């Protein structure tokens, strides 16, 4: 019977130790040139190597259970799960005359089935559905001045939305009575069908909102007008920074529809649509939500009056909320709050403090440590015997289970008047499962070596993950121009779509994550070092490939397989040869992509492979193809709208 293999904690042997010591001698003491066994110094090296070899032998006899206890002694804790986040839209049953507030803490969830429990999300901030009406309407030909048509709308007199012969840059302006940040606005438009020449399902239009600092794009939820070609409702989502401003002497909260450069194969307007009437009203609001369920006032137990007490919550694991958790201790004077700390090292015997292990949900009170002379030092106060303890509130949840698909959050668990339904328009992302023991074993030697101080690049990377366990990739890179500058590049965890493409916005870490990592590293950097925490530069690339399918193979399925393979290969998180993400600074060459496509089962031949540099922010790509695309040491590849033609 074969037993469980024991872990090899250190595989170095006698000769390895001797060789390491001799290499150090050559580096640090070059004048020592005699390394023969007859040299007294080499004799001492071999003697110490023999003793260290015996220690390593005994260390490798230590079982896993003892090794885990050693990890606890040096303060190693498992990383708790990270909660997924998304934006949730609350749709109103009817336009409201006053502002409707969706309070923070509102719970939404997925549908409960016989096989799966619901995934619960909680809103993180108040969301305000601000009512609005139409105030101004105007047009602006490309490069011209804004012309007011508010009187035409009031009198229901038709006017052209763009120039007589529309050109790129023409714009239709809509002014609202109030700014509607993060709100869903319904524009009810009455148009004549004169915007001939365009595809109603693919019009060359872009809706934008003025935020005071410039124009930001609006997301169009639905467009019954078919690109201003017929009467209907157009529903769009205003950005968070939407504000009231003055344009051409008119004060309003402005939206505009701009004609943009058509894409290849996209029809353009040959005549301008004519607008008869328009109105606007708010039909919903969007707010941020996190995969967490709020538990309030949970009773943990009663104190026995001893130091080092531990209590378990009922709903582990815990995720961080907007404010630290508060432990309340009952007594004759009511419930008294106790403060959460990271550790008890700086706590005195009268400090009302506690700690939480978010992974397993353990609440711990201050221990007592005995000195060699027998005196007990108390770190943190002890509640009186018989005093009840409770957590004021905590957030339970987190993990990959919270990475819900789009529109999966459809159940409103908190009743809110005048809200008819709820949905998440984008997939929830960022959920990461808690750390397992095996990963903690691999991380512990690095923790012991660095002692929570950032010296090497590996130290910066480990400490960044310690501050934000939800990061998918971390890379510390020195700056050639400034020797004392360390750039820490962070990539958040993000879910890919069905074809393997990841939304570009999901690859940018939140400001909260950047601040948390920067603050954590700033306390642990070496003196004189300057740390910059930022996302990497994403080098957009579009692959245009021509394939020949095998006989009887489906061209449609082969095209889908080829696109999926390209998005997966040139992916910042799952790309590259080993599937762990495209390597930083690695050049993208036609040979690699050519070989990738040739490996597809239904490919008979790969005709051509061309690269185009792309800008994922602006949504554009270069006109001239390239044979290869080079990446700098702080750059990653990002797939942007690949095109595959199958013959």
C-alpha cells in the first residue's frame, strides 16, 4: 500500500550547500582563490554544510500538519474571497414627479432554483432616479454653431436633425431640465422617414452626455427609431458625471447625438431625418452592487472573562464593507462598541479591540502573553464574564460564484415602491475564491524572506497581492529613466464573454484598489524608493485572417472557432503559450498566430494573417497592416475586433 507522499520542504543536499557557499565566496571575497579541500576555509564550509544538511533532513521529516502550525506562528493567514461587483439598473414602473431613491443596502439576487441557491448582491451607495423633462433642442452642423430649435419642437414644426446632406460631425442636441447622473432616460422622438441610406439596426450615430469637463458616451439600451428614421422611444444610460452646463447661451443638462465615421461596410445617411416632436423622462437608475449579503446584529455568544477568546460568525466568509466591522459588548450601560484592528501588537490592556479572520469568520479578542520572568502582558481588553457579544453588521459573500452573467440578477429582494424590475446589464466580475492551504504554503517562504518589506520585485508583487487578493496579475518593473522608481502594474480579475473577449473597461482596476495597493506598498517600501501603482498599457491588436476550410466543414462554425482561439490566445489573463496571460513585453508575430490557426481541426490552409494596431479606448484601428506588433516591458496585448474570412 502506497502512502501519501511527504512534502520536500528543501531539496538541497550537502554538495549543493558547499557549491552555494563557494559561489558566495567568489562574489564577496575574490581574493580567496584556493577552493581545494585542503584549504582550512573550505574545511569550515564543509563542516557547516554537513550540519545544515542534517537540519534539512530533520525538517523534511516534519509532517504537513506541523508545517501549517509553523505558518500560523509567523502570522500567515489565508486570503479571504474577493466579492464580484457590477452595476444594477432599477427600472421604474412609471415616470415619477419627484426623485426616487434606491437606498444603499438594497438586495438583488439571481433566480432560486431546485439545484442552486440564489446569488445575492447588495447596493453599495444610494441611487437617485432624478425626474427630468425636455427643455431645449438644437442642431449643430459639422464645424458650425449651435442653432436653437426649441420653438419648432413646441409648435411641432419639422426641422432637419442634421445638415441637408449629412456629414460626419453633425449633431442633434437635447437639453434636459435637470442633470440625470447614472439615470436611464427615455427620449420619445417623432421623426419622418427621410434618413434613407442607413441600416436601422446599425446607424453611424453616437449618443453623448456633457459632464462639465467634456462629452462622455452614453450607452443606448434600445432604439425604436432605427437611427432617427421613425417615431419611437430611445432609451439611454447617462454617465455618472452628467451635469448642467451652458451651451450657446442655453442652460440645460445636455445630451447629443453625433454622426460618426462609418465603419467598413456600414451605410451612411444620404438625407437628414426630420424631427417633429420630442419629450424626455426618467425611467430608471443604475447603482453599484457587490456580491455580499448584509447580516445585522448577529449574537456571537457570551464572554467567559478569559483572554484570547474566539467566536465564529454564522455566515462565513466575510467580505469588506464600506466601513470596518464593529463588535458590540453588552452591559448595564447598553451596547458598547469595540474597534477592529489588524493585529494586537500595539494594543494595551485597556484597548477595546478585536480582529476578524475573514476566511473562516473567526472573531478573536486580545491574548495574554507570558514573559520569561512570569509576568503576563495583556494585549487588548477582555469583556466582563457573562457579557454578550454581537457584530453590528458584516458582509457575507465573495468568490467566483458571484461572477454572474448579464441580466442574471433579476430578483428584487428589497421592496422599493415604483420599481418594477431590476437587472445587471453587464456581467459581474472580480469574484475570486479564497486562498487554499497549498497556495499559502508556497507563499509563506516569500513572506518569511521579505518580512513585509518591499526590496526586490518579487516582494512588491507579493505585497500588492496581499493588499488586493482579487488581482489576477501583478508585475513590478523598474523604470530605466528613473532608477528609484518602481512601477507596479496590476490587472484585475475579469470574466470573458462567450467568444473569449474581455471588455476593455473590466481590465482597469478601480480607484479604491489602486489606492489600497499604493498605501500598502508605501508603508513597506525601502527608503528613497518611489512607487507608482497603475494598470499596464494595453496594446490593442486586430488580426485579419483568411482561412480555407476542409471539405464538408462548416464555414460558420470554423469562423467562430477561429475568433474564439484568437481572443483566447491574445488575452491579458488567459493568453500566451501557457494560458496564464499574454507575457509582458512579448512581441506579437504572424508566425505564432499562423501556427495557432493551423491547429484548428477544420482548417485546410491559412491564407494570410495581417495585424492592425488598434485603440480600444477610441474604438478605432490603424489603416496600415503590420507584420508584427512590438510590446514594451510594461505593455500587454489586448484583442480588438478580430476579423476572419473563411473560404
